C-alpha cells in the first residue's frame, strides 16, 4: 500500500488489479434488463431482476456505490443458504451465489436460479 498525501490508502495498481477492475466494468456494462443478480447477505441469497442498463450515479458517489445497475425490488426472492441443500443445488452453484468479492456470471446456473425463482 502507498500512502497518499491526504492520509487515504490505495492499492498498488498491478496488472492483475487493473484486469480485475476492467472485468468488473465489462460485466456491469453487459448486464441487461431481465438478467438476475444474486446478493448474499447474512446467510441468505437475495435474487433480483435487472430493470435497466448500467448507470453512473453521481448522487451515490459519497456512498461508494456510484456504479449501479437498476433492479426491480418487487422481483426479490430470498433463499436461505441452508435451503440450497434441499433444492438439488450443486456445490459450485452454492459457492458462486455466495461470492461477494466480484461480479461473476451466473449463466451456467440459469436452470438452478430459475428453479429458485419459480
């Protein structure tokens, strides 16, 4: 870590880190209306339907969430992680929907996600 003059810290900008950031934005930009997003919170998975395209929202910059994809909150489906064991979910699907570190594609698990939503 390097120290900035205003005492804030930032990561060394390695090629790997730059690649991760680029991948994050490519995935955000490729999200489209009707896609499903998974947000793991406190032992539960919250599934939402994307309702529009990526937007940079200056009004959310202070909260560090200015990069946003709108979701339809009325589409929310909440699943307890323990329930996945009883819903014939594969171990790789369970790991994927619990991933909070980045944006990943859940396309390989479309069938399992659709069974949770129905």
